[in-house]
C-alpha cells in the first residue's frame, strides 16, 4: 500500500500555501497531521496531484484567549497540545475532556484539530463538539478570508463547506459560559475508534433546577453532526426529571435518520442515539448537582 | 522518476543526509534507506502501531509520515534503545516478563512505552493499559507487556 | 535423572534479537538486484476475464515484467489438499493465477514485478483488465440450490458431503424422553498475525536451485508441492527459516504466491521479494470458522445425555484450500466434547461460495464445536432445570474410563481415543478460581444498568498430530551442541523449550545448545508446526535423539575404556564408572574426539551425533474449561468481560512461562474474535471488513486480565515425555463461555445466543426482536 506519485510542496508561508491551492484547486490536498489523509493515500483512495505539506506553517499552531473570553485555536495545533493545554482546561473544559477520546496518543501527537474538522468524518468527536459549542471556522484563500459557523460547515460524509482553494486556518470557540454543565457519551467498538453513535450535551440550569438553555449534538448518525431541534426544545424551561429525559431520548431517536453500515443498523443508531443523548444529559445534570466538578 | 528531495535528519544520535522520493514513507525510509529493520510495517493505515518510532521525542506512526517530513527531525527507533550490549530497562523488563512471543509488534510497543515513561513516572496499571492501546499484539494478550512496563517504570 | 530445566520458567533466548531490532523477518531480507512483486487481484467476487492488457503497465519505467496465467500455463497445477482430502474436493482447487474466471474478491489475476513496490503498484493502476461480472453467491443455503454454480466442471456447489455415525442415534431419538433442537452460526473470522505473508525467492541459474525465505509451518510439504510445480527435484529447493511474526494457522499453507514468486525469480533471473499488505491479507489469506450447525440433542430427564445428531455446513469459499474439509470436519469430529454421548450422528457438508477460501485458525473446528455444544448444554440445563455445572459433571467422561474410545469421527482416520484426562478436575479448578459459588447469585442480575452473567465452556483438544517429527543432535564439544529441528518457529519459543528438553536429557547446562529450526536443508523430513504438535512431536524427537547420543557416548566410552558400557554411567555430560561417581573419566570434548572418523574407537557411524524420529499415529488430547463473567448493557448492547479464567491440562509442562503466555494470548484472541471481529461480505461478494478500521482486533483496553491455570494431572501415556500439546486450549472455549455468559445475563429478557459475534448491534437486535415478539 504505497501512495501514488504526487508533487510535493512544503510552503514556509501561508500565502505560498494559498497560492498553490489557488493554482491547483481540487488537484491539491493539504497534508497536516496526516492521520486521516495518509491512510487514504497509502490505500490510493486519495490521489492528489499536489500535496501541500503545511507542517512548516508554525503560525497556524496556537492556542490563545481573546479579550472576549473566546478561545482561538490554530488549525495546525496538534490534538495532543489541545489535550494538555491548561488554557483549554480552564476556558473550555468540555473540549479538554473530549480530547482523550480521539484515537490514541500516537494519533494525537501528529493529528491536528483542524485536520479532524476538515476531514469531517461524521463519526468523529470533534465535528460534533464544534457544532455543540457553536464554534466558527476561519477559512482563507488567496483571494479572501471568511468565517463559517459550525452549523453551516459540515455538509455530509467527508464533505464540508470549504472550497478547493481554501484552507482552514483557525477555529474560534465562543467564550465559555461558566454556567454550562456538560456530558459526553459515545458507543464505540473499541476505545479510540470512531463512534457507532455519540452525543454531546450542554445544559444551563437555574437555581430551581430548571433548564435555561440546552444544546445537544449527535454524531455517528448520518453524514454530518445533528442538533436535534425538537429534543432541545423539549428540554428548555423544564425540570429535567426521568420522564422528561425519556421524552427527550425518544424525540432524539425520532429525529435521527442514520445510515446503516456493517457495524450497526440504522435502527441501532436511532435507538442508541436516544440512549446516549439521555446519558449525556444525565452526566451533565450530575455535574450540575456537583456544582461543576468534572 | 518521481520527484525527489534532500533531507537531513538525526536517527539514534547519528546524522544522515539522503535524497529520497517525496512519496517514500518514513517507515520505508528507515527500513530501506537506513537499513534499520527493527521498525516493522503491519498495516500501513495507522492502526496496528508496529511502525511506532519517536519523532522529536513523541511516539508516532511512521507509516503515516513521509520521509521528507522528517527533514530536520530527531528520530529514535528500537535500535537506539540499548546502549551497546546493555539493554534498556524496558527491553530487560520485556524479557523478564515474557512480554514478547513472535516479536513483530515488540519494537512498536517499546517505543510507545519509552515515550510514555518519559512523560509519566509512576503510572498505574490502568494508565499503562491506556498508553499501549494504540499498539496491537496478537500473541501475548497484553498482560505481560503491561507488567513489563510497570516493572520498568519502577526502575526495575 | 535430575530434572532442572523441564518445568522451569526459563526466559527465552530468542528474545535478545527480537528486542533489539536485530531479528530477521522476511521483509528484512535484502539481496543484490532484488525486485519487488505486487499481485493484481480481482475486484469482483465472480466474473469472467475477457481481456488483460498490460501494455501501459509495462511501459512504466522500472516495471520489469507482468505475468498472467498464459505465462505460467505450462507449469501451473491446482494447489493440492494437504489435510482431510474428502472425495470430491479435488474438483474445487485453485490454480496460482486466475485463467478466464475469477471467483472471489482478491483472487490473484497477475503478478507485476518492478524495481520497487511503489512502482509495482503504479503498474497495477495501469493494468487494464476487462471483466464480465457474474452473479455472486454468498449464502450457503442459496449455494446449495445450485442456480449459480461456481465451478462448471463438477456442476455443483456442494463440494463434499459425508456422514459419520456412532451408536444408534435413530433409536435414541425415537425413545428419548427429552430432545432439544437448535441452529447455531459461527461467524467468519481469522487470525491476523501482525506480520503479513511474504516471500523472497532467489534462483541460481548456474545450479538450477531455488532459495526461498518466508515459507514456514509446513516447509517440507510446501517444498514438495513447489518441486512438483516446477518439475524439479526437491533437493534443488532450499527453504530458509526466518523469524516469523505469528501464524495462528493462517501463514504457511501453500498459497498461489508460493509458486508465483519463485517462478518470477526463475524467469527473471533476479531475486524477487513479495510482501503482502494488510488489505491483501484480509481478503486473500485464509479465512476460518464459517460454519452453520443444525443440531439436536437427546437426554434423560435427569440430564444424562443419550445422543446427538447434527448437520454441519462449512462455507468453504470459492476454492478448496490446502486444509481440504478440515474446518467443518473438525467441527463435527469433536462435537461431543469431553462428554459421554453414546449415540452421535453428523452429516458434514462443504459448500462453495464466492468468498476467500477457508483454512485453519487456532483450534479449528474446536472453537466452533465448543460454542455449539456448550450453548446447547446450557439450553438443556435450562429446560430440565438442572444447574449447568451439574449437567457437565453428570456427563463427563471419567478418569476411570481412560483411555476412552469415542469412535471413528472422520472418514479414513483411526478412531478418536482420548488418551488420558480428568475432566471434572479441570472444571472444578476453573470454578474454584473464579469463585463460582459466590458468583452464582449474579446470574441474570441487573445492577448499575447492566445484566450480569457467568458462563462456562469445557473442551478437549486434539494435539500432537503425527505421523512423525525428526531431530538431529550434534555434539561438537562442551557447550557446543547443535540441535536441528524439522519444524519451524512462528513465535512459540521452540529455541528455548527444545533446549530445555535436551538439557535435561543430556544433563548439561542449557547454554550448551544452539537450536536450528525450519530450514528444509537441516532435516530431510519434517511435518510442521501446527495443531499444538511442536512440543509433542519435535520435543519427543529431540528427547529420543539425546537418548541416542547418551547411548553412543556410553558405547564409545566402553570401547575406549575396554569395559562393558553397562558398567559406566553418563551423568552431567561426563562418563563415570558405576559406583565411582567422584571421578569423571571422560568429558564431552574427549568423547567427541573418540567418536571422530579418524579415531579407532568410533562406532559404525562416526561422530557424537544422532538423528531420531518420533512416530505417532495417535493424537494426544489436552482438555480444560473456561469460565467468564460478563456484564451487558441492554440499552447499547455493549459487553464488558469482567473476569476470564482458562484452565488447561497439558499433561506435562516444559516451560510454564511460555505455556501461560500461549494460554493468555490465545484467550485474548478468542475474546476479541467473539466480541469484535467479523469478516463481512455483502450480497455482491464485496468484503466490507477490508481494513483494520473495520476488522477490529482487540487492544489492551478490550480484554480483562486472564486467569490462566496449567494442570499436569493427566500426562499422556503416548510419548516418553508425557506431554500433550499447548497453544490452542486458551482459545477453544472462548466463544462458548462468553456466549453462555451473555445468555445467562440476558435470560431475564428471554435471549438465547445462537450466533456470533457478540457485537453491540447483534445484542441490541436480539433484545429488540424478543421485545417485539412478546408484545
């Protein structure tokens, strides 16, 4: 399993990289961590004519906190760096807590946060996380820079709103709401695998244990992460007892239209989608009771 | 002839300068160009971990890197663990605990464990199990590998 | 004889080179001028080949040759069956390259040879093969209708069928007070050694001789096949053993590449290397285990088993591999297991489909039959309201009945006779180890969102298959003893165990020995390393060879000292006079000198060396029990194995470190296979589980610590060492124990497991379907 021939470019400047993309469009592919792209190239399922190795673009690897409390993470930041950054632990504890679920340490040493996002495997954790956190993606081409919201970014399997001449340069996570409690649940064949189905939940509860705001993002349930609207509506303004959570779980299941593959039927993903949604919500509620202990 | 590039890198403390095809994987480079055949290839799609080496001190899958990406890098392979005839404590511990049978996965586990112990000095058994979960072994059932790494972590 | 090495947990001498990156696996072999091969494989499960155009491929710089069937036609023969050649199978054999039809995804269509593997793969992209797809058969039931026939000449997909009959099952089933029927399906999966297959072949045109690195497991047999293909004498072929990255039954059987690569080397006059990649391995290295069994059991109301009758169907794939009908045949042969079941009838069918061929994977047919039988016994226990453990104890063959003749369980083989065993004791050890008494209340208990279950499986395992193995021991001096084996090593540690046996036999330090194995030049005859036979057959051969060396030493010493050899003793590598053991008279250096061809004292054959063959036409039978404690999440179908106990009695344990290693490794393979792994084909015969992303091998996080107990309660009377084989017992009952555990766990939901694997999707489907049924 050896890659097909390609031209190799290792730009030292972002502008250089964007120029290559402008010239070659679809025939060029960006090499960041390589953890998703190299297997495809080794299997000759991906055959870019030009491989743009952006690993020298050090300015794309950063984690910084804006004055508004938003966390800005460069696209080339290694997943392991995100996992270990105290800035992330403090200013986006949900992101910090989900990172260890991504693959294995050897993958996270090279894999980048941007790479996982652009690869857009719907069974991956990061895209769903970005959707739940309402992150924004900064895309740059030779001609312009634009920001696309996570909700508009993931189109279908391995397909995003990114244009052939564009590169993801950064991810912006809105300021963390200190009142958020979160839960994360996934069903995988093995730890570190892509999920059969998974859920991310964010809850804001008031002192009377009424839900002020809720977000649910499901993954492994189709071509892209899903935020089940009806389920979120059912949570809002409610005291989240067992009956309500059951209703929400059923609403999630009803809203999902997953595909079947050799690992799980569509029915499995639907049913268990409801289950993991409920468990993620229960985990979030558990945090609320524990006053935010992780 | 497909495109080539010159690279310079350090491997096990030695500097090498080579001209390579840009599509040559790092695993193949180490094995074929440098004749360091201790690093093994098991899947070429980043699952089995047999090809694990240290890249600037971090455990990586060398089948998912191109040799040209190692320009300027500092690598360590299994051949760099022992000091002459003196085995690295991990190698000694693997031997003690029968943590290898066919030995094909062993270099990958050793390098993963080496990086892990550099980072985590007093691991629990659960931490060790997780640290090696990206390496596949078909022979030993993992338990003796976990015991060996724990033994080595205690300086034994 | 002082025993110092046998039974000791000696660390392995093989380890040093494996730990330091200095081992030599096949891909580590580099020869000057070496070329690299890649195999072009069919993307269709069933198709006619109407044209192959290699012009563009051959035009790529660095491509040296492209071979298709036309190029090998003069030499090509079908790959023969090595084991279990049931009548009829000979019509379903595979040629090394497809001629005008492909019959499974992955079938070899052409060999491309180039300066590098990279270029060879570029050439594969440029190959233009025109296929006319044909409908594919992927289901055994459908295949039996013969509407689509895979091999025209025999005109049927039923490649072979036979019935074995012991006792009077017709009478038993007519009169039995209780009977129970069930159908069981064991899933297709395989061993996946971490090293894929590979070969390096070199042809010396001057001498007309081939040297090949990479063949293992059954090198002498494979050499004979290759010699017959090439139409040359076997002595012109040299197979050199390398370090091997595991086999588990998959590696080493004669595959198409075992002919194609030496052929390429000979034709091109340059060495050729072929290293299989993982994707190729998953589709074109032997698959295993794929059987369906319709079975019925008869018993008394008190649980005494009376009879069993069954139909076993093996999904053999598109071609019969070298194992012939082994997988379904072995499933049938030991279906009754360690129990007294006086009447047993089974019809075995080998059915062809458009899939990769079936071969052996660790404990072939035994993993399958244990699952079938042990599940059935738990069903019987539930029906008759007898404790499943009591049901086993009630029906075990007892030690007092040994040796126990089961009867002829396969055509053209001697009857199955269990040589020795204490089956109740093994089960008791397992129950004690897991503390079954205190775990029993957990059966079907729902706690913290999970259902708990404890399941067991008992097994017997044929080991030590004959007919022979050979060993040669050559003493060159003190600490200079070479031992040559006819078997190979695939990671088991033979270099250490054989040295242990020799060291005890000759009473010299372990370090005196160097063990050479596997190369066909070392020993003229050999059978191979499979079916847990290495220690039994080669171990006894080295023991006998050492005994012969001892006898020679005494005879030579007698000549030199001018006394009768019976007045001397050979102890600790030295010669003493009987009763005067403070004074050594001769050491090994002296004896070697005296044995030399120029010495007046040498025997008829000079040299202090001996070759011995250990012959056996009877199998030894290891046995044991597995017990598993699992917790099942009914909402997600996920399964957690909380505890797993393996007990195996191997008669006599040469090296407990290695035997435990085998048991634990095998158990983890079996647990992984039972929960995670499946080779899945779609209706068009496309292999969906084509990468290790989809074919999920167990990692360190997926399995618990395994409790392994080795017993030596029933040595084998069939060989001087008393050993039975080890290596497969750890996997044999994994499907059974886990499936029984899950069945107990989900009994409150009415689930009875009859198929594998125990994946979350399956478990949820069973729960969902059962819930719908009860509505």
